[in-house]
C-alpha cells in the first residue's frame, strides 16, 4: 500500500489531465522562484546605489563636478543618479536660453526628472504582475486538478462491484497532490509580490523625496 501511494508512483500513474496540471504548476513555480531571485538582487542593488549616491550628493561636493562625473557614464545611470543627471542637464540647458523665466526653468526640470522617475518605476515593476498572476491563479489551477482526480476516483468506484478505500485512494491522493503543488506555487509568489511591492514603493518614495530636495536646491540657484 505504501508503495502504491508513494508520490512518485502517484505522479507517474496519474491521469493525463492531472499530469499536465502538475507540470504547469511546477513550471510556473520554477519561473516564480527565478523572478524572486532576480528581483531580490535588483531591488537590493537599487537601494545600495541610492544610499551611495545620497552620501555623495550630500557630501558637500560641487554639483557641477558630480554632474560631469555622472555624464561620463550616462548610458549606465539608473535610479537617483539618472534623476540627478537628467535634472541638472535640463537645468543647465534651460538657463542658457535667453528670456526664459525661472518658473519655466523649474517646471522643465521637474518634468524631465518626472519622466525618468516613471521609467525607473516601470523598470522596477517588471515581472511583478507575473508574480501576482501566479499567486492568484495557481490555487485554482491546482483545484482543477483536484476536481479532475476526484471525478476519476468516483468513476473508478462506479465500475467495481465492491467499493473499498484502496480503489479510490490513488485518485484522491493525486488530487490532493495537485492542490498541494498549487499552494506551493502560489504562497511564495504572493509573499514575494507583497514584499517587492512594499520595497519598491519605499524606494520610489525615496526617489520622490530626493527630487523635491534637489528641485529646492536648483530653485535657489535659479534665483541666485
């Protein structure tokens, strides 16, 4: 009995529909773990780079020199560095234009930085919707496999003259495995989605605060 109800035996002898459901759930679980691993590194790097740039920005150095250093590797900038480089470049270019009002300068700077901020948000948000989809649909996919396994068990029960636990146990067991794997795929995805969303919102709030502080500094320079 223990051999017949082993997980490997149940998976190999499950119906085709249940096997397909299990393969689908295992595949999306693998993909979700890959995304979790990659996303963890991306957010950790973004947070570290933000902390390093803030130390440089508030370290008392000249903003013009910091801008020149960042402009040398413009294509590799992201996060606060990209926001600062874009805002300062727009500020310098607008100040060179004759007859432009200071309010128009600051409006152009803030608009340029807001574009970069939105791009950074879209970059950090990549694949989060996939995790949300896995977290919300995997239990139902597993439930479909469960229902199918139970149906097969009752069909098998109807074709025998003497009903027993042994005749329905394999089908019920494979059905419960589908439910378990569905939850195994969904729970980490939901936890990761909530954690990443929270970390991303905190990081974007940090970017937004920096934009406001940087705008205040440029505003004083524009009136200097």
